[in-house]
C-alpha cells in the first residue's frame, strides 16, 4: 500500500501508477520528470518533494484533432475537463464557460428614466451627474478607452451588494430571495464588458493608476452607502446605468459618422454574446448597451422595493435578466 501522486493510497506499483496517469491525463513535462527522477533515485534512498502544480493554459489542453482533453490541474488530483464547442473543438476561454454565453435582448427600451421626486432620488441623481463631469473632461470623445475604464467601476456595485447580502443571510439565517446571485450575475456581466474592451484598447500607465485610486475610493464608499442606505445605493447604480446607456449611444453615433473605425468584433465578444462570426465593434457596443439597460431596470427595481419598506428577499430576484 502506497500513497500516490494524487494524494490517494493505492495498492499498485510506481510503474502502474505512472501508466494510469499517462493513459488518462495530459501530464506536463514537469510531472514526467518527477516520475523519472523518482525511479532513478529509488536505489540511493534519496527523498523527493512533490511535483509542481500543473496548471491549464488559457488556450486549453487539446489533442491533435482539436478536441479537449482532461487536464491534471493540481497536485492533489483535481482534474478539470476542458469544455468544448458544439463542433467538438476546445473552448478557448477560461473567463467564462459555454453555458455562460447568451443572446442579449437588444429590443429593450433604452429611453426609460426614473424621475427623481424624493430627496433620496434627487441626491442620487445629482451625485451621478457630478461624477459624470470629471469623466467627460478626462476622456472627452475617446469612447473606447472611456468604456474600458468605466467598466472597472461598474463591476463593483453588484459584487459589493451580493457580498453584503450574503453575509446578512448568514447572520440572520434567512434566504436572500435569489438577490445574491442576481447581483453577482450583474458584477460578472460588467466584468465581461471589461474583458471585451481590453481587446479593443490598451490602458496607459496613468489610466491603470487611476483605476487603483478610483476603485479603492468607490468600493469603500459604496459599501458604506449600501450598509446604511441600500435604497440610495441601488438608485445611484440605476442612474449610473442610465448614463452608461447615453455614453454607449454616443459611441455608436461616432462609429456611424466614421470618426471611430468599425473594426471586427473581438473573438471573446462573439463567443460571449453569440454574435455572428462577421460581427463588428458596433454590434458589440449595441449588446453592451442592452446589458446596461437591463442593469438599470434591476437596480431601480431594487430601490423601489426598499422604497416600499420591504427587504429584497421579499420580492423574487430577476435572475438571468441581462
């Protein structure tokens, strides 16, 4: 009886163990060297350290025919099977799976607006308007860079809200009504916007520094706001999404005018939104704008629930609404 590389006890020889791994897994050269050195040193009584972790690459582990094969991804024997496309070829993305891809609803009403009537709503509205001013000055009409930078902030509220609702559910031993998942879905969707625009423009060093500063301030400020005034927090995000819709509409206008080249859509966008293979950047901006419209509805809806004096868990969460 011996303990194998996978951390499980086997009643087999070292050669048998090596043969099994080679037959079932795509093993990295480092792991093969480990077995070779293990066999050569057995007679000298030398001890060996465990082999290094074998991590899958971004492009996946594919065989000669392009089909995905299992990857030994960790010393402890965690084996992940790479997802495949419909044609059987390896899925090229680690950031999302084929089941996460979807066809967006671009017919959503882009002109919806929540008229601010109460003090809280007016405060949220003018706070967002004040935040837009320095953004307009800094980015001006560089909409590609503007989109990329703003998505680094737009992905924060959903994560903060989902995290706080998660902790609340644990403390109070209560269900969330699906809102934890709904807000985390929003955060993930916004993050995928960023992953897409990273393929279009590359941030400069001072823009990266700006992300550190803005995200640090915004994350903590929004967390405090959500803990103390969740209605205000959701209303702010609702108005932020309205501004995002406006920005992406201007982006599309600049493309239509010929001021911004209508280049081919990034491959990650084609797979994530299930766009046609010949899709252009205008198509990408259009589906991103539709996503922002859905986030607008979700957050204004959440704010209205709090306005009625209820908790989010008392209303079914709009899961998958993006």
